[in-house]
C-alpha cells in the first residue's frame, strides 16, 4: 500500500533517481534543509510496508507564495486584491522505475489535498506550478491547470477547480 509522508531521515533519498539530475539533487541535498528552515515542505510517496530506509517512489514540494493578481487571466482577477496568496508546487518527480504508472496523478492529487488543508486554515487562491517544458505544461493542463497570460509555462489551478476535482474523486 502506498502512503504519502513528510520527508524524513527514514527515507532513502540517495537511492532516488527520476532521470533529472536537478530534481535528484534537490531531494538528496536541499529538500530537508528547506523543510528545517521553513522554506518548503517535501512529501514522498513510499510503500508503507517497505523496510527503513524506505525507497521513495516519487515526491513533491510545496511552498507558500504571493503573486500579483494582474498576472492572472482577467476572469480570475475579478474582485481580488493586488497581492494574493497561493501555494506553489515547486517540484514533482517520479522514480524512473515507477514512471508511466499513474504515480504522477497520485502525487498531484495529494498536493491538491495538501493545498486544501492550507486553504482551510489560511486561505489562498489556488495552486501554481512552473512547467519545465511544453510536455510538462500539457501534462498539468490535463488536470485543469491554465497557463498565465504572461508565461505559458507558469500554470494556475484555482481553488474551485481543486475542490471540485477532489470532491469528484478525479
């Protein structure tokens, strides 16, 4: 059975390889430091029955962000103040051996759930992500993310869309 956990010393960061060296290095050298400093939180997907250190099947990181409402599409900016709070999906990666098995969707749904926890406590207009390329942009768009007018690789998923997706079990 798979389980989402906050990154800890009990996870095998060194054994993780998603095929992207910057993402591998973030997990191995930076993710726990950012967590300890309150910069971001990284969550990992593991097999809950695996021995310690648990192999990481995939991970995502979240951090609080603030954006200018004018960077959103005009329909989204109605009645918003100039500066608005949101959450940024900073990184999302799947181990090479687990790619193309639906784990990306599992991680993205978990990130949406974490966003809703934050929203219910502190508010926020939605989830942002910076796609690394056009393929990543298309991947996020299938979940309802929309490109910002100023940068097609910066995408936004409004809170309403997140709530609807989680409620419908998509």
